[in-house]
């Protein structure tokens, strides 16, 4: 088929809650995070109704990645320490993780890897909020999950087409849907009232040069994606390393020694977190 | 940092990560050196495996990892920035095998 009407695609994606096959937890969650006036209490209430979700959120914030292992005991406490936006992003990612694993084997590992590499890069570049870049890394490929949920058969075919033609999943998506997972996730993250910088990172991680709100953060997620693919951790739809954007490369100014340092930290953390998030 | 099954722990090994119970309480600190007594304590906690200091060797042979690295970079060989990234990853992989 190919060349779906982008407007129809966008409408269908934005009304994801109306699609019967969407898991109910994601529907409820999207209603919660869609509300720009959501309060800390409402988030806590929603999460506390679901013990499995509570456990997963606390597990994630208490993992060594955040630097305060074993000290956050409640969702309230997490929101205070990390901020509402980071917790919203984490909530979405833990819910999406389960679906992610079914949608594309290896995408969860890829996403965790990109989150870790993004955080390490953010720290290296002296960013004040490395957790926010971590969340951007965690969610950068959420559009792939959305596409598999909304168009399961088409997406399956797209992955097979990419493999058969030896092209990237990004190009195969564009051939098939006229738009890509990055755009899809961008639309939804705006609808979900994610922070503007986070939307920018997610929507532009394949073309960091157009980012206006968060050029450095977007360059970081772009680079993290490339490094994780280069190392071959997880699977994100193809086995090809995309070319680094020259402007992003210049912005980051990484030497070979920096790259090796990041890879080393990535390797150590991935080994540990894969266990933690598997439960 | 390899994850070692409890039955393969030996005195003298050091914990690479703190040992925590399910609610996150630290039971043994990072860097703790294992003794026979501590190993049996860990066994009694019902823990399956723990992180131990030191490099962990990948399960797959080095040649296989390097060959798939070449395949992943096949389309971007001409780009000097990508060549640098590939070099760093190759050295990183080689270092994992010591």
C-alpha cells in the first residue's frame, strides 16, 4: 500500500484512546497525562490504585541510574525529587515498556540503552537536569510502539520491508506511512502536554539540526541513539547505524576518548538495569 | 561487572553493587568483600545472583561481535565522523575480552 494520508494518520494517532485494542492502562494514563492541570495528588492517587505500577515506578527511580538508590519510598516523594514532568514521563515509559516488549523484541533494551547514554552525555555536557534527558531517551522511540498499536499489520510489514530492502526502519516508515515514528511521537507528546523541550527531543531525534527549543538535548538523544545502535544493544527495527548529523556532532564535540568513556558507562549500567526493569 | 550466581561465589570477591532487599534497604554495601559467612548469609536471603567487581565477558565470541559491527556500519563507511565512532566501539568491544 504505502503513502497513507498524513492527516488521517495524525487524527487516528491522536485519538488513540478510542482504538479498542489499546491496553486500558495506556488509555487511562493518557487521560491523566493529557490534563495540563493535573496535580501531584491526582497522579499519586492514580498510581497508588495500581500496586504493580507503583512498584515499577519506585524500582526505576531507585535504580542506581538516578544516583539515590533505595531512598525513594513513595510516588509523592519521587515527584518532589524529580518533578512532575519527569514522573509523568516515567509513568508513561513503564506502562509502555510492557507493550514495547511485545511490539518489538529488543526495543525496550534499546530504549533503556539510549536513556542511559543520554544521561551520561547530559552529565558530560554539564546539563542541570540530566533526568529529563534520560526520560527523553527512554521515550524517543515511543512512536514505534504507537504505530504497532494503531496499525499492527502495516507496521509488521514495514519492519519486514526494511529488512528485505536493507534500508532503515525510518525510511521504511516514511515509504509506508508518509510519516515516521518521530513525528507520531511528537504529535502525541504535544497532546499529552509534555514539556516543550521533551517534545522537541522526541520529534527531532533523527534531525537534531531543526530543533529550536532544545538543540543540545536533541543532539544528545540523537547521539545516544547512534551509540546504542553502534554497540548493537537491543533492537529498534533495523540493524543499521544511522549517520550522525554533522551539526549535532559539532555541537557535542566528542573525542574518541569521550566516546569510549560513554560506552563503558553504558555497558555497566545496561547490564544492571536490564535485570531491574525485566520484572 | 559480571552477575554471578550465588553457588559460584567465592571468598575474596567484592560486591559491585549494594545488596538490597525488595523494599530497597541496603543489606550489604557496595565494595563488601565476601567471606564464607557472608556467602551463606546471601544464600539464606534467597538471592539468586549478585554483581561482582571485575570485567564481564560477553557470551558471544569476539569475532562474531566485530563482524556484526562491520555489517551495522556498512552503509556509513565513507563518513569520517562515523569512522571515529566505529573505531571507538571496536576498541570498546575488544577491551571487553581483555
